[in-house]
C-alpha cells in the first residue's frame, strides 16, 4: 500500500508543478521587489541569494534558478532530491524530546542543530539515538499559503538574474 501511496504522492506533486507552470507562463509581469520581500519572509531564514540570508540550506545564487521546472520541483517537492549535506536529522534526547532539523556543526562533545525555529547546541551525552533521514528540512506546501500573484512575484524574483530593491 505504501508503494501506491508514494506513486500517488509523486503524481500529485507533478500535477501541482504542471499547474503552477501553466499559471506562471501565462503572465510575465512579476513584481520583483514584492518577490524579494516574500523571499526575505519565507526563504532567507535558510537560504542565501546574492550574499544575503542564512547558510542553512543551499545558496541559491549559483543555482539553476532560471529553469522553471528545476525551481518548481525543488520548491513543491523539497525532499524529491536532497543532497547528503542538507538531509534532516532526528535526535532522541534523554529527556524524551525528539528534535528534528539540520546538523550545522558538530564537535567531540556537542551537536549544533538548526530546527525550524531555533538553533540548539546539544551535549552528545544526552543524545540517545540519531537518525539522518532522506527528507529535506524545507517544508512541503511552502507555496500553499501564497496567492497566485505572490507565487508569480516570488518565482519571478528567484529567476531574475540580479538583485532588486526590496519593497517596504
């Protein structure tokens, strides 16, 4: 049953990408400053673009951003293809907590993890188990809360070959 569920999931993601692609190719009038503001709000906490943002996820500056298929597949299905350096880890802590996020630093004594909301440094002695998943820490459904105009603006900004002014 999980195999057919996986196929259905992949089909749904592909349909979502095709639908977005059709809507985005209908208009080319993205508001790039508004797109940059959306990037700052939704993406910059993990990604860098043009030297601004965090280094938790991949730096997007040199990425294949002009390719709409590549861009949409990575946003709509962030766990579709995940580089080993950007896979989510799960830590079971001796106080019963389960932490999930990206391990961004590790020493002999500690593990530093970026979760969705904070950066934590955990003593390795308190970690009962650790698992690296095939998943990306980037959440699914990132575009689901945005309007068609916001998606157009964000994608337009991401595909733009140079930095633009930010919209206040």
